[in-house]
C-alpha cells in the first residue's frame, strides 16, 4: 500500500499531544499505544517496556510506562510506503509527536 502523503520529517510540540490512541497493558510491564498518526493518518503502534536495555545489560525498572499522566514521545512507525522515504528507513512517514496518557492515569 502507498500513501499520497510524502515522507517528511515533522515534529509536533508537546503542547498538543494526540488524545485518540488506545492504550493496552500487555503484561510484564509492556504497554502499547496504537492509533492514527496525526500526519499521514496511517495506523501506528508505540511500545514501552519496564526495562530499557543498554549496551552493558538491563537498566533499572521505571515502572509501567503508561502511567504517570505525562505525554509520551512517539514516532510514526506505519508500514505504509511513503514517497521519498530515505533508503534505510523502513517504516513511518517521518512524523514525531506526543501521545496523551489514557484518561484517569495517575499524575
């Protein structure tokens, strides 16, 4: 599938987080937010894990990534082919944005 929206690096500000993503806890500290990219309108998914791995082993646990009431950074990772996407970039339209936490998340 291809999109009429060309690849373009776009950064949306923290002051306007996307509120339409569905948040799901996948167990084991894995949290997924899925929804429509605000730029290309394709479906994209962002995943957070409790443990972030670094070059010398696992880092410390930060608690479930979906809680805290703070918007989370995401990049479009849709599988749609966008015209002018650079070689080596396999997913997305180039947009980055913030996703608002689920309603009722603790602050």
